[in-house]
C-alpha cells in the first residue's frame, strides 16, 4: 500500500510517500518570514498553495510513482494554524476527488510520536514531544494517548522564537542555539508544576534582562533553564509510570544540548533513550503518510469529517 501524506500545520509544506512502513519520499518547503517578523497565517497559506505543485511533483519523482499509483491520501488535520491547515486539507480533498482515492485525516502530534517510535525499536516508551507550539509528556495505552504533563502557556519553540525576535535574531531555535554558545549562566525563573511547565515568566524576565546584560548570556540561560525544566518534568513522569524507555520527538528534539541533557538523565536512571534523525523530527509529510498507513491498517472506515481541526488534541484520539 502506497500512502501520500501532506503536512501543513504551520510553516512547512511537506509531502511524503510511504510504501507500507518504508519511507520512499519526504520532500518539503519551509516558509521564512521577513527578518524580525512572526508568522502571519495568511502568508503561510499563500506559501503552501504556491509551492504545493512543485513539492508534490518532487515527491512523486523521488518515489518513482504517478498519482494513480497512490492508494491513500493522508493529510495533517491538526493541531495547527487554521489558514495553512485549510490549504493542505483542500489539496488532499482535490487530489482524492480527481484520482478517486480514499482520504484520511491524521493528528500531527501522533504522527511525530509514531514515526519516532517506529525507528526507535522500543515497544512501549514514554514520549516527550516538544516543538514550536507543543511541549507534552505523553503515555500511550490501549485506551488512547494520555498527556501526563504539558506546557500551561506556550510551546518551548515559541519561547525561543519570541525571545529571538525580541533581541533582533531570526526566529529559529537553531539560530538561538548558535548565538548562545559560550554564554554564562544568569539566574532566571524556573517553573515546573508537577509534570507541567510554564514558560511565560521566563520569557518576560529574559526580555527585561536582555536590556542590561549580555544578550548571549541571557539566551544561554533561557535555553538552559527551559531544558532543565523539561528534563525534570520528564524524569518525574518516567519514575511515576515506571517506563524503561524514552522517545523524544518534535522540532525542538533536534537541539543537541537538550538531547545531551536527556541522554545523561536516562543513562543515570538506566533508561533507554531514542531521538529520531532531524529529517523526521521537523514537520514532514512522511510522518503523516506513515501514520495514515497504520490508521488504515486498523480501520478501512472513511472519515466523516474531512476538515481541519486546529485544536485537535492527541488525547482526544481513541
Ligand atoms: Fe510538528
């Protein structure tokens, strides 16, 4: 079974193709806002509509397939930003109608978890899912996905983006990571509530301090604190659930400092650790195609609601 997956929840338009569980194409085009500006939903939608045809052609060429060879079209149904989600959903419906293919909606967070798990080889790990808009500790059980802890305000990636913009940097975690290298630690707010995280106080305090202290030192301390908070909440969840393996996934999982902190924590606690390759941790179409495939294997039922769900929570999937 060949599944085409469309990812479109935020700044990336990704199209991936899987043949059963094997990824045979994973093409993408990411929108970059003008320097110092945030993401405007309309601009994201315009970008995705503009590049859709080229990314689709490129994915089909890579997979050496034609649209008629595709058995199922999967699209990222949410959570995400309404305008770009609508572009992906409309394109999926158009392709499904034109080529007479079934269509399936996929939860974006679930796709991150499942593609990482499939590469980890772990049977039933605990998940740490961290990205621009989400920071969640997730347990998967037969009854569904359970969010044990999460951010109570903003995603960790949005924390980095907001701080980067406020000090005149491009809003991308990797830019802030490079900029903060060699910085010295300054004390900043540290807020963990059980297994939940709060970042807004940290952001406000860091933005104030950046006016009177070296920006590099503040950036370094902001990243250190937010990662330490994430590790603490994750370690607590590992102990409570008695899980022996951890999979970290999502865009911010690409950060090497965070990977090292989590790896060290797991080593000390004798817990297996896995992080997927960067290509699968950033938003991509292959994870949507893969999750569409495993969904389809379980049920052939055509989805009733073919429309975006911007606030689609992972714990609402059953
Ligand atoms: Fe994502």
